[in-house]
C-alpha cells in the first residue's frame, strides 16, 4: 500500500513538471446523466461555449445502453462540481448528507465510528445502496469508504432512486450512487480549502444544567474544528492527443472537536420522568476516585475521596469536584489525516479501440481519546476488589467506613469497587487506519460502422481496516496494587516485583509509574481485509441499422448484452491482546457470483402530432452465487410517454435482490459481546439527579416485563440491576438468506416552451423489501418485546437462568444474560415518497445569469413489519421509541446562484429545510408504532420543530487562472435540537440530538483554485 502511494505521488510530481496550462480536453467535456432536470443542471454550470454543444453520448446511471438522446425512466438527482465547490466540503460524505434522499450520517467524524464514510439512501441501510465510481463498483458493501473519492476531482454525483439490480447486480435495492470523476485533463491545477467553525455557545438548558452539576464546558464564542484540504492534479496529452495521462495527490486533515466545546453537549441530558426537570448524566468514575463499599453499613453507596484532601469519603456529586462527565473523551469531530492519490490513462489505439485504466488509493488515520481509568470489578465478571485493612494509604476514617471494626487489623480485607479516572495522565488513544486501493482497466470502442459499442473492464478493490483499541486493565494488577503494606517506611505492594502501589484513597492520583503499571498491556488490534474483483463485458448496439425500428419511430431498438463475474473475500484477524479480551478466532469468507444480463430500449413512437415520444425499456439479469442453491433473477420494466415536447410521463417497475455478501456472512459468524448502553428496563432506575438516593420505579409494567421472560416476583427487584446500569450486548450469530426488493416509480417531467430554461419533475417512488436483512439494535429488541410481545423481538432478549439478569462478562460469547444485536432476516420494510426537482436558468443579459435549483422529498412511508403477525408500521415524520432516527416528512434544499455576465463573480445562496419530527410516542394508533408508557410522553420535549439553514457562497475568478471562494454554511449559527435521553430513544451516541442537523454551528470556508 505504501509503495503504491509513493509511486503515484512521484508520478504526480513528474506530471507537474512536464505539463502546460490546465485545460479539459474536448473529448472529455462533462457528460450529462439522462435525467432532464439533472441534464439541465449540468449544462447550466458550463460556460457559454459549452452550452451550445451537447456531448455525443449521454452516460445514464442505471443502464448499460450507450446511445445519443438516452433518457432515464427513473428519477436521478445530480450534485455538480459547482455545488461541491460552493459547499467547501472536506469529505464527499458531507456533500451527499445534504440531499433529502440520503439519511444523514457522519462516520468520518463521529467518535463512535471507525472513521469510514458510507452512504445510506431512503432510510434503508448502507448495504442496500450500491456505490459506483464511473459505473464500476467500489468494493464490498458495508466495508466501503467513499473517502477514496477525491472531493475536488468529482465531476458529479448521480443518485438513482430505487432498485437497479437488473443493470448492476446485487445490492442496488434502495438505489445507486455513481461518482463521475474528472479525467483526461491537461495542465496543472491546485485546489485548497481551509475551514473552521465559528460558534456562539449560548447559555441554554444544557449549559445551565451542566453548570449546576459542576461540569465544565466552553462558554461564549469559539473558533475550532479546523479542517484543511489540498489537491494538486496534472495531466498531459501525448502522441497527437491520442494518449492522456492524468494524476492527482490530495491531503486532508481535521482537528479534534470535543463534546465539551459546545454548550448544547456540555453533558448528556436525561429526564427520569415526564414531569422531572432535565438533569445531567454523571459518571460513576471520577477524577477524585470513586469507592463503593461492598460490605458494611454503607455497602453499595457511591462515595468519593474528598477533593479538599480531608482523607474522608463523601457522597458522589455532593460538592464541587465530586462530579464527572462520562463522555469527557468523546468528540463530535475526531482528529484525522488522509492522503489520496491516483491516476488515469486513456490511449486511443485505433479509431475502434481505446484502452483505459485508473488507479485510486488512499490512507486515512484517525484517533479518539480514551479516558485513563480502571474498570469496575463487575466488568470482569469477577468478585469485588480486596483492600487490606492496614493499608497505609487509608486514613482512620476511611478504614472505618470500609473495614468497620477490622480497621487497621493486619490480615483483614474489605471488598470494594474502585472506579478511578487518572485525569492528570495523558489520555490513551484508540486509532483507526483505513487504507484502500482500487485499480481498473479495460478496452472500449465501437465497430467500424458505428452500430455496436463495447466495453471490457476489470476492477480489483482491496481495503485494510485496522482498529487499535485499549484493553481493560488487568484485574489481578488492580488487586495487587490495592494490597499495600509498609516496607522500610515505604508503601509497597505485598506481591513485590514490578507492582506499583495504588493509592485509590486520595483525590487526583496522577502517578505516572502507576499508570505505566496498570496500562502496560499491548493495544488490542483487529484487522479486516475485504477484497473484490469484478470482470465485466458489455456490448451495446442500435438495431435500427438492421431495420429493427418501429414504423412510427426514428430511432431503432437498442440492446445491451452483458456478462459479469465477481469474486468476494472478507478476512478478519486480530492480535493476541484482542483475542484475550474478546475471544474468537481469525476468519476468512469468500464467495463468487456469475451473472448475465440483457437490456432493451424500444422507441415505439417519435415526433408525431399526438406523441412526441413513446418508449418502453426492459432488462433481465440472471445471477448464480456459489454459496446459494439454484439461481435468482432480477428484472425491470420502464416506459416513457411524451404527448408533447413540454410534457413527458415516465414510470418503472423492477425487482432487485441482495444476497448476503462475504462481509455480511462474515459478520454473522463473528460473535462477540460487549458492554451496552441500555439499563435493565424491569428493575428500578437510577435517579440521575441523585445517584445515591432512592431509585425510581420501572417505566414498563409487570405484564410488559413478563414478555421478556421475567417472573412477576422479580419485577422491580434490585437484583436485576446491571453493573453501571449497562447490560450486555451479544452481537451477530443469526443465519441470513437473500432479500428481495420491488421498486415502483412513476412521474412527470415538465419543460414548458413558453418558459425557456425551466425543467421540473415530480416522481412517486415506492421501495418494498421482503425478507429484509435488517441490523437490529438492542433497544429495538427490548422496546419491541416489552410493548408488543412478538417472538421475533423477544427471542433477542435472553435472561440468565435463575437470576434472570441481562448481564454477562464482556469479551466472551455468552449463552444467556444479554440482548442481541446484529443482522438477521425480518419480514419486510418499506420506503415510499415523492421527489420534486426543478431547474431554472435565466439569462439577464448584461446583468449576468440567475440559476435556481430545487430538490425536495416528501416521505409518505418509512416502516414495515418485523413478522407477518406484526402490525404494519409507518414512522415517517416521527423518531425514537420504535422509529429510530427515521426520516422527516419533508426536506428540501433550494439553491439560487447569480453569475456575472463576464463569469468573474458568482454568488450562491442555499436554503435547507427539514420538517418537524415529533417523538414516536405521540404517533397516532393507525401508524402502528407500539404504545409507550404515559411517562414517556413529555410535554416539554415533545419532539423536534422545523429547521431552516442558510448557506452563502461567494467566488471570484481572475483571468480564468485563479478562483477565490468564501463560504459560510449555517450562516445564522443554528444550534441542533435538544433531545433528552437521546441514547435511550435512538440507540446511538449522539449526545442530546440526532443526525440530520448541523451539530457544530456556523462553518467558515476559504478556498482557492489555481490553473497553471
């Protein structure tokens, strides 16, 4: 990998030294995608000369047929290079997250991810979105990182809604995202962006609550979260322009931005009941040291060392310095550094044969800070730690609390739990390294008479995903360090050796020698290596040359025939430290797929007084997986009818399928357990405002808890409480089979001749997936089992026999005492909506040009059925409690751009809107959302209101050699919505909010482009 990066970087520098001024060759002028609105949008971005000439062929995402005047029967949303530049995005993920068709995610930045960027269309999951680069696959689904796509070299991004398996094969269920890259250029170009967030930390509910809880955050104005992104690209034409070599090198980085840098995430806000005031969730691990006696009069109480140094214990959260934020080490934006490089080659061997090749590679390193702390004995599944009652670190008062009458007695021991944060030591780091390369090559061209075109292509993609974590401190080391005696007047571990005494009974212990002893374990490392090989051959022709043409049409019937072979492999390995902590073994999973397909486009009527166009399209693909019995087929039927040139009706119906790929199958076999982020729902609840006080009654009823296998006599019992109120999650272990999707689209395209430059489309789409492969979260199993009692969910709640608890020791594969999580087959899921697109380009003569672009989605259904006996559910417009993050009923972006007549100055204003989303607990009964306890219906936080953001971008072009850009995203510095108990309601760590909203405030971006 490093060798490839070095070679490509060297070739980039050579090209820089050898090439003339930047220019895009005529042969590679930007193509248009075939959707009328997207087509008009791209043409509007071109200069005046390019407006008068359209490309010879239109590359349509969704079909392998190549012919002039190709038209898409399904809606395509296109994001142009101009829009990417106006946003000033550092990652391509940020660009797509603005589309209303995309369910927002920010994996590149968020602390609780692995740093990869993935795209999720229509709330249907990453795996159902097929990702392409120039029409060929990225790599294995769910291991893809779109970070390999250089943002500044992206010509456009096409998003096709709905199934497209007949054209592209498995995985194209919810849609296709096709990245079209800039290639075949001449000269040198340098692009750079620098951005930061300029935010006012307002004194809102979270800030006031955190201040009252004694937690720290950054108030007032702040400038932080800096990002930088620089690209140099170069190309050269050789041999009378028959050969083009292009290359690029990109570097990007970002600074860390912790939760504490925003007042709206100063602490995690919780509400214990409908009428309770908001409170901060506070940690049981503290910097002054938390001690929990396991015997005696104060057994079970959370005590801390007095911060004043009085050598006594006081209750946790009872005085300044006795509280801590459990998420002090979490961040909105992680620190990352990324290198991208690549190259493109085209060689016109003859008039009928062209050779092409490309190579893309990247390396992305990111890291998260991890608090230096020991672990509770409960996390090991072991008995309490033991401290000797004559420990010289114990004061008389402390020894009395822990040992009672045995205080100071040699040979006597007291059982305790120790939860100590070593805040004075440098934080530990978890590190994520994502590397990948993707190489393509092939031959394409057309026959001498121009009837047939062909494309023979091969692609290999290989990634290496390395995760380096920090293991638990060894249980025995903690016990040894707590057993301290005095030797020659010096506190010494009884076991001797390299043991360092642990003074857990003084505040703010930051002994580096102790840290080295406790944390000297090797970092745990897990490495995943997915690889995909794809070989594809397509031949496309116009049968009109052979007289196969409708008597009422001008164009003949077009056909494309294709064959494809894919070979998948997904391997996982880990070091000894990982296996010791997590168990398991190295695995490697492979499968191969052989497919053949045919597509037909048949114009029936063209240019008639009563029909401008009437055309039907069809496609069929036959797939054979070596792991599956038999074969399965996918197909499509499409139609276009334009009674007049101003109006075109279009529609499609297709069947798509997604078989479990090597990645999904490997995950299903990789069973492990870990600490969850949910509490036992049928026991008493900790009061976040008073952890040592009386616990609160369960929200759910005894009858509901009976659904989880709990006997009535244990309802509300304290024996069910999980350590730290964090019960166990067991991931994976479910058998999986293929799922099938059916997509229906129908709509209308309007291009009124009386209003030149205006193109609009309205498309209704319905995506219905049967036997869905669903990733089910533990909150879903628990809440659905409690409220519905369905076996599909209740079988994922497995209590320990006898104790009926939901806890098992972490790092092992428990047979009981957990709630499940992972991919498994469900009954069906649905996503329905209506897309609205509009493009209007208006010339103002000497006053320049105004361009208006609109993209909106009205969602009508987000939901489905987990089993045939379940009530159908529609969560559209609602979130939380049975609905997850869901999708708003309406979302849009509307960009208005003015360009001066000399095309020197460009001003662009973008309006983004997201409709309000009430909590799922308020959904009416006909939505099928399970009824929740009355205590969850909070009148003070009933949901999220409508949100609007405005982005302003200015650019200035100087002599077509230099362009300056200045952008302000979220110019009004709007805070995200406050969602108390967000982890409980959503199941993801998003600290007081959900995805889909600007989390960090106003962003300022400055950029420059140089064409040399």
